[in-house]
C-alpha cells in the first residue's frame, strides 16, 4: 500500500492552489518530465488553462501526451485526444518546447535600443556561442521564458519542466552562474577598455597584461578579444547591466506565487540530491511545496507456494513445475527492494525537517508513460478524486 490504512490520500491541489507558476525540479532520470506533464494535466482536468513548458531535448513530454512532435510554437492538446482516452478535461492544456536561442534572440530584440544594436549582437561570434552552448544559458532562458508568459492572460497556470542537469541546483543557480561567466570583473574590464576608444586597443593596457592578451589572442583567433569586449559592452547596455537583469530574474523565482515541486526516485543519489535542494531552499528563505517520489515499488503480498498455486489455478494458467518457486523468489526480491526503498524514504523524511512539504508517491508502472491514458494514471495519483 502506498498510503497507510486510515490515512486520507494526499493531493497536490491544496498546496498548489493559488500558484501562478509551478516549477518541477529534480535530478536527471527520475521522471521529472512525466510528473510535470501529469501536474499540467491534473490542473487542466480541474478546469484550468495550463501552459506546460518543457526543455527536455528527448521530447518526453510529446511522448507522454501521445503527440508526434513538438517545437518552439505553442501547441494545444486537442480535446479529441482526451476524449478518445476517456478523459474529461474541462480546461485546456497547451505545451511548448523551449528554444534557448530563440528565447535569447527575442529578449535581445525586445530590449535593443535600435535595430542596428540588435543586429550587432546577433552577428557577434561570442553571442552565437553564449546563446546556444554556454553552460547555464538553457536554465536561465527557461526562467526568462516563464517570466514572459507569466503576464499572458490566456493561461491560469504555467508548469515548467526544468532542464535536465547532473545537479538539480543548477537551475536555481542559473542567473548567478551566467553572471560569473559573462559579467565578471575581467569581462567588465575588457568592455571598459573597448568602450574607451570604440575598439579593443592593446595600447591602452599595461605592457605585462598586453603580452598575456596577445598570447590569448593567438590561441583564440584574430578578433576574439574584440568580439568578447564588444559583446559584454552591448549586453550591459542592452539590459542596463546584465548583473541587475539576472538579479531581477532570480528574485522573481523566489516570489510567493511560484510553487516548487521536487521530483525524486528512491535511488540513494536522487534522495541525497533532492534533500540537499530542499535544504538550499530553506537557507534562502524558501521552501518546497511538495515532494513527488516517483517509480516506487509497492511491497508484494504473501508469496507462499500454496497461495501462488491457487492463483495460477484460478487464472487457468499452465506453468512448468518449478515456476511457482521462481515466482516466490521474485516476490521475495520485490519485497527486499520495497524494504530498501522504504529505508531511503526514511532518510528523506529526516532530511526534510520538522515541517516537511507534502509528499506524494507514484508507483512504478509496467511500461513507460507514452500516452494520455497512462499520463492520466500518474495525474490521478497526484490529484486523487
């Protein structure tokens, strides 16, 4: 049993009611995308107009909704798809896959002082790298995209499936990490040197530093430093200081109308990471609204030979003579695995502290979630009737 006898079924509805944005965070491989899609579907079934944004390059959200493909354009899931699966949805569900570069381009276009300033950034070699490949850009642009659609009156709720990372903390730290990469003291110095004469001149730099920069220039190619200085100068002018812009984004993701759902499995590494993330949230004056423990193995029932033989006979099955013994061994293995996972959940409970967030459990399924019917089952565990 996933709930002790006599205990009411837990639901995400009370803890997420009134939230404008729900952010799903977790390590890679724990089913975060599926949980995000299930939360979106759960609220759509309750009459909300939901936008679900995914960043997963494997396009698992499209798979879980039975869609053939997704792109950076909004795509509303058709009512017929739900009806064919026997699911009643009184609201609406729109899905969107984040295009990191397009989001960055749109941001530049909105804030540029002129078409010429916009085009200078678009043509800059450093910008082309930062907007596509720099670590942390994807997470930061996910934040920017959410803040943009937050003002859209067409949606009651936005669910964000955060980027797949090796560390769940990467998402919350994205603004600071991007600042360190492109608005550091060294980068500002380069920009100031560039702005002094309209070009990056080594004659303006101390002789010893100039020698180092000449060597760096030879390694990185002609014009690299000029491109770098120009990019930082343009970006700071564009946003009134990129550090201030990133600070505003970070502050917005600490607003009270944002809800954080931590997603984990019972694997020790995933439990450790989600526990640490919950601690980090508390240290910053925030808290997780809920923890979803995904793919749990429920403890099997009795596996005595007599009961197994009776079940086989009742089902009218014919197994080899030793199959009952093998089934019993398999059941014993399942029991041990369930006991191990229960111990891991005990560690999680201790790490979440005296006032823990709501915890919901989703059992492991026989097959991957690949259509709205199986996704609806997951949603029913998060929003029991």
